[in-house]
């Protein structure tokens, strides 16, 4: 994934209202015991499947933090070149 893709993914995660369980467990932490799940479009991967609110995955806080860190590191790298 290059810097541009990371930035796009970061934006997606910050704005996504819905998430499937695949994206949720990849970028976030499941934080709710019983959440409502419905058939809809996952705003992270764009697929239509069973989704829930991104709130239930702590708004992808772990994924967002990791991406921001990686973006910062890549910027540092390109500055020193
Ligand atoms: Zn998804």
C-alpha cells in the first residue's frame, strides 16, 4: 500500500458509518456485546453484506492510529531523501 492509498483508507475509516465484520475486526476492536446487524453496504470495502455501525468497532480507532503512524513515518522517510 503506498502513501496515497493509506491516506485514502484513513479518510474512509474516519468517515465510514457502516462496517462489515471483516473490516471491523481488521481495523477496529469489537466493543459491543450485542449490536444490530443488517444487510447493507460496508463503507470501508464497499461490499454489500451484513454490516453494523462503525461505532461497534470503536470507530476503527486502532486502524486509524496505525495508519496515521505509518503515514508520518513515510513522510519522514521522503523528507530525508
Ligand atoms: Zn467491509
